[in-house]
């Protein structure tokens, strides 16, 4: 007798808002070189003003802006050249009224100056005298000491994966060790008497190599997780429960890639129920209905459908947001999208999320059909479109958003 | 005297089509667990049919389809139950006319059967007799031995970064070691007397920590490259040339993050010209004009502008496609895009590509302005929009495509 009837079917929307285990990965410190796409636990404040000193953004001359007012080609201002600033060193001379100091781009603004005139609008007509042919306003040609970030203000926000330029800003501030949530350890358990490791050179009739685990590991890496392929568990009663008990203490998320037979599915539900609380068994999604969500000793567990295509579709909708959330990221990074015109009518049941694989050509999205036993439906697709839960279908010619695979 | 005048300024479009060094990274074999986003050197053929045997996609009974024609609730077909197929093993019984064999989802189709009836449309009314209440067509309820991929046909194409489901298909085919182009070794050289390593605890006046190298390393990782931060070279004559000579033999691409002063820029051009051929010095892009492209001993070299913002913008437009091309990928993966309404008029010079940083809110793209000396312009941005080379600007309210940062 199947245990499924005891459990509730939920919509994907309900699962995304309702199945939110509180578990978060601990905070660890990583060097900048390993911090890309990692999620800071909290905003990281600037230890000091950035850039830290007022500096020139042009090659030219530091001046008092007032000394240039009214300057023109016909009636230049003449300023005494008091010295020069060298890159990377403190100025050794200040600017006084009627004077100027030669500046390289990036040089420290000398005391007394409030602007930098671009070299293009100057000429050294006599040695020691600079002719200025265009006025500059105070603040012109320079950035102030805190124009990038003020001391104490956030360099980067918490909870958002670090992007490349943010690594630069952290480096500029001298933050070379970044407190981030640990990558969620995601353990992948495959089940099914018919499933053998990918390394198996030749198959006996009826055997299949484990495709789902390798593909899931890829999706987990993309979501910032740290996948472990924990091997294949037989359909023997008790085997999965034992494996779960073994891996739960070392996992932030456990994914069970179920065998495809009814017996295997029921075994998964029974084993999970024996070690934790089943939140739902059955998800209103196509493909992917026989999905199970549970929490075992505080660790979320996803029981995926047996077909690789269904398993990967469900993991994309439910598992990826969960991996991000486990490391403190509520808003996963955007995924590439393209508007396209649907090539044919698509029917759907109201209350169910349909995930349709499509090929794209010339702005037209062509749905790919085929049994969800076939992984090639997914590998041939350029992306997918969703028929939302309230809809009963989409019309040929409809403008649809296709999420592209990367 | 500057050497710049000897070199040509090019447009970004010209650079993308014209600056195409022939160098490609060598092919290496990596395990599936390390193959995500790696670029196969050529299409990888299926060593055998996949799934490799005809199998059931439903729980039910293997039949001869003809035996079910006309079956209905009112007038079922009655079939002799000849046995059962067990998961992962060869059938021990064939189907003959008038007979059927019990099948789990994923089981091997027995000889003599051409369809599988779903269990929902059957009943075992008497022990050993199965009542079928709905007809099934030949091929129903099953996939054929080569429905996923036929032996010899490509599992994955060459030249396109591997996506997660493709790792699954390779695993299913027993391909656990994948021939891919090596990750391009990208050496990052920083220059400038004012530049100090990010680890520098306290700065002297005028010093800045190297921000660009860490940010570039992030962009390079995202593009599938293997970045090495080779340190900071002083503006001393000859220093950069010596460093280039040292790193070129171990690099697939060299990126020089130039000092910001005119002197530093000229030093870069001179050093690169001394060890290779300068393709252009000056790119019609804003920000980022003082960009240099060269080929030294077959290795492409990019000389970036001194300002971090300019450097990262140029590397995004020119460097990232180059890193992909070095590992045999002509079409980099799609990047997330969003249509938005521009909040204000933007002017541009015809013949120049403008890269405008924007913040997004409620479908409106708000340009972020600020000196390109400020890295925070980039870290505050949600993405960027392009004003193409022929355009002279964009009008407020224009529908623009914003490429999102991830």
C-alpha cells in the first residue's frame, strides 16, 4: 500500500513561500580570490573613506577655482607654477591664490586647491607661468576623499552574491578576507535497483547509468552549493533510511533522486517520513508531480521524481532557490530571459505549473515534447517557459518569456 | 613624447571582428564533476544507443497493442498475465498474442510486446487475468532503445559550454572523462607607482590599493578563465617589458591594468610594442578609450585604461568574448537582459560605443553618472545599457535592453 495518500499535494507557489526551513549555513572567511558569487552574511562596512584622499581625475593643474573665473582664449588667467605632485606620494607644496601645481591623473590634491584644470586648457607660455584658457568650477577635475564610499557605509550589501566589481571595491578598501555563508553542502542520493554508476563500462539489460546525480551536481554548483554524490542506494527496505541517517549530520540539504517505479517512490516517502517531517508529497507541477519536500533534523530534504527530466525541472524550480536561501540569499541572481513568440497552442490544467522546454529560432519558441524519461528533451532545449498556475494554456503566437539555459 | 600617435583607433565592432588571435588552449580531459561550463573541443558522440533498450515509461502491462484495440470499460480485453519484469534485469518471459507481462516504470520491454498499458486502465479481476479497459497504440507507454540518442550521434555539441543536463546525458552514456579546452590562463599585470597590494594595511597619502586586478579576476572566472594576479609593476622604464617577457610563455592572455597617468599609459604602449604587434591603441568606447590590443608571440594582450570603472567596462566588452574564444567557444552563454524605460535623454558621439551604468526600479533604467575613477558607480549599478556606435543618443522614455550584472 502506498503511503502517498497520507500526504498533501501543494502548488509550487505554496512550496516557495511555505517550505522555508530556517537552517542557514555557518559564516566562514574566504580570501577575495575565492569570494566571487559568495554571499556575505551582512553588509561589509568601509574601514575608511574611499578613495581616501581627494585626487585629480585629469592630467592638469591644481588651482583655486576662483583664480580661473572669466578665463578665456582671448583673456587667459596667468598662474604661477609652484611645483608638481608625483604619483603615489603626498604633495610637497600647497596651492595659494594666483598659483597652481602640476597634477597627474590620480595624484593627491594639494592643500589650498579646490579644482584641477585639464592640461588641454592650459599652456606654459613662459617657464614658471601657466596660462589657463577656460574656467573650472570648485570640485572640477577631481574626486573627493569619500566620493566612492564614506567610512562606515556599506561596501557591499549582505545577502547578495558578490559580483566582480564588488571584489574590486573590497580590495580597494583592504578587505581581503570576506565573511560569507558557507557553500551549502548538498548530498545527492540516487536510488533504484536498475541504477549503476556512470563509470560502469557495459550495462546489463535493464540497467541505466545514474544521469540525474551528475546533472543535479551541475545545477547545485550553479546555485553556489557544494554537491556530494553519495552513491546509489538499492530499493531494499531500510537502505535509504540508513543512508539518510548517515548523511544528514553532514548535509545542509539532501536530494534523493528516486527510482522510477511506484515501489521506489513509496520507499523514498517511507524512509523520509521515518527520519523527519514530510511537508508535502506531490507537487502541482508538470513534469515533476511525485516530488516530496521534508525537513529532517532541521535539514531540508527533497525527494525528486525518478525521471531525469522531471527531476531536473523540479530541482530548478524548488531546489535552486532553496540552495540560495540556505546561504542567506533571498533573491537569487537574475537568469537570462528572452521574449519569443509561441509556435503553437499549449494546454495546461489550472492550478498546476507547467514547465515547457523550448527551442528558439528567429524569435519563435518551439515547444519540445517527449516522454520525461528522455534527458535529450532537456539537452536539446535552449530554455523553458512557464505556464503559470492560474492559466489553462497559452495560445499560438503568444508573447512568452523564455528562461535560457546557461 | 607619446607613442600613441603611431597607432590606430578602432571601434569595438571592428575589434570584435578584426582582433581574433588564432591561439586556442590545448585540449585536456576532465572528470564530469569538473566539466560544468567547460567547452568540449568537438562534438562528443554517443558510444551506444540511449537509453539502450526499449523501456516502459509507466507502471502497467506490456502487451501487443493489437490485443487492446476496441477495449473499453463496457467491453474490456482480457489478457493472460504471463509474468513480471523486475527493475534492472532482463525480462525472463516474452509477450505472445493474448498475453501480457507486468511492468514497472523503467523496466525492459519484453520480446513480443509493442506497447505498455497504464495500470490505471487495467484490473486483475481474476488471478492470472488482466482486464484492459482502454486501447493503446503501438509505441504507447514506452521509449525505444535510441529515443534519447542514437549510437554515434552527438551527445553534446563542440564549442558550447557544457550545461548541467548535458553532464547527465554524458553520465548516462558512460562518458565520465570529457575532452575540453583548457581554461585560458589569464595573467593580470597591474602597473602604477601609486598602486599597492590589497593586503596593504595602511596607505601613505596618494597610494591606492589594487582594485582592478581582483575585479578582473572575477570577470575572468565568470568567462571560464583561470586568472593569475601577477602583481604590481612600477612605472620604471623597462619594468613592464620585463614582466611581459616573463609571463607571456605561461599565459593564454595577458591583461595589463595600466597606471592612470599619461606617462604610465605610454609606458604600457611602449612595453607592449617592444615584445609584439600592436593591433590598436585607442578604442571608440566610453568609458575606456585608452585601450590597447596587441598580439605578442601569438598571445593576445589587452592594455586596459587606468580607471577601474573604464577597465572593467572594456574588459566586459572585449576581454570576456576573447577568453571564451580562446577555449573554442564562439558564442558565449547568454547574459540576463531586461527591457526597461530610460529615465532621461542620453547623448553620444556617432561612431563610439557608450556603455551606461544604470539602476533599475519599477521598469525604469536610471543612468548612474560619476567620474570613471569611482568604482562605486559600477557596484551601485544593476546592469548597463549600450548606445550603439551609429547612434547619437537615446531619448528619455526609450525602450532599452539592460544587461544585468550577476
